[in-house]
């Protein structure tokens, strides 16, 4: 067995793992990826090379990490985009803009990140029990 054949087999195994993680049957997954059942089966067993369109669709549609798919490195799924997480909570337009800016500054500025962490550390030391209590109350309304 050549090294290329082994790598192709491993990629196929990871495609199969993705399908199973998504809870999809082979025919459902094949249809969603716009390939035939036979073609998908051949890819999952490492007998056929996956088409670019399938890899692109996996990454785009299901947020699959291509480093996982190609090399078995990192997590299978990409982390949610901050905009997706913000929109799910439905904070309101002004807060959404503020959160997007906050996320960008936090990721791109070491000074901002250091100051936020220092401020949050102080807040948690001073009010950590109150914050934990509020979170518990919000997650379990029966305790109110």
C-alpha cells in the first residue's frame, strides 16, 4: 500500500466520521453533498479521491475544519463565527455592533485583551459569587 493510498483512506475515514457526527445516513449525506451513494461510499473507503466541490461544501455548509479532514489535526467542526453566536442571542442591533467591535479588539489588540482580562479578574474576585448565583437562577427558573 503506497503512502498516498493510506492518506486517501484516512481522509475517507474522516469523511465517514463527519457524516456520523452529523447523524446522517449515507444516502442523505450523498444527496446533501451532491454526489451519488456509490461515489460517497468509494470516498469513505478511500477508493476514490473526494472532489473539490464535496470538500468545499463540507467546509461551507457544515463548518468542517479542513485541517481535520486532510490531516486529522484540530477539531472536526470549526468554532462558531462570533456573528452567528451574537445573532442567536438576539441582543439588539446596538449591542450586536458593540459585541462585534469588542470581539475584534479582543482578538487583535494585546493591550485591549490585557486590560479586559485585568478588569474581569477584579470583577470576578469582588462579585464572582453574585454572578454565579445570577447564572444559576437564569439557568434554573424553578429556584427563583
